C-alpha cells in the first residue's frame, strides 16, 4: 500500500460522504459537498504527483486512479442533474459520461491488442479534467462569491469541459481508427 494508492482509495471513500452531505437538509450542505469534492480533486492531483515524485507507481494504482476519477465525476454529474433536471444540465452530463465510457472501453480494447500507448492520456485530457473539476466544484458550490456568479461560471466551465471532452474523444478515436477498421 503506497501513499498514492491510499489517496486514491480515500477519493473513492469520499464518494458516499459526498453524497450524504449533498443531501443534508441544511443551507450549508451544498458548500460542504463542494468542499468534499474539492478535497477529492486535490487527492486526484496529489496521488499522481506523489506516485511520480516518490517512484511509487504501480499497476494497481494505474488502474485504480482513473476509476476513482470517473466515479467521483459521474456521481457529481448525476447529483447535479437530479437537482437541476433541465436539458442544459443533462446534455453536457450525458456527453461527459458517454465519453468516459467510450474512451475507457477504447483504452481497454487497445491495451488488449497491445496498442494501449496509442490512446494514453495526453495534455488535452489533463486540461479537460481541470475544466471539468472546476465546473463541478462551482456548480456544487452554486452561491455567488466575491460578487462572481459562481453557478453561471460553473455552467460555462461545464460546457467548455463537454467540448474538450468531445475533442479529446475524437483525437483518441482517430489514433485508434486504423486498429478499429
């Protein structure tokens, strides 16, 4: 059990805490759920950093880290769609969730045929993830902060994340296309 793996497991363990806090019948629940999600987002960055810095990368960590990321993001999107059941929330959520399923399946298949490096994570994926996590934190927080319309900014980031999501999926599919034909 390495420190990065423990952080990844912590992120997964925060999911039920996040859901429970999200549904608490208190005014502060949304702010607290945004803080829990923020903590999970920090562990996402920190576990990868520590794994590389401390030389504690592992096959289990490489498998578990993206699973933890996707679980946290999908749960947050589902909760947000549930409290804001509009096409404006559901559409980017469906795009993001659909892309995650598609790219995960593509990566698994490419790895099975020995071509996993063709669909490895790239810088666009990291930008997409940052945009996505920022959007979700803002949408969870939802209250104006320092005069800024945080929820509205969250929607802008969510749509930017959805566009980056589609863009990165197209890139991955283009790289895999010769093997898919």
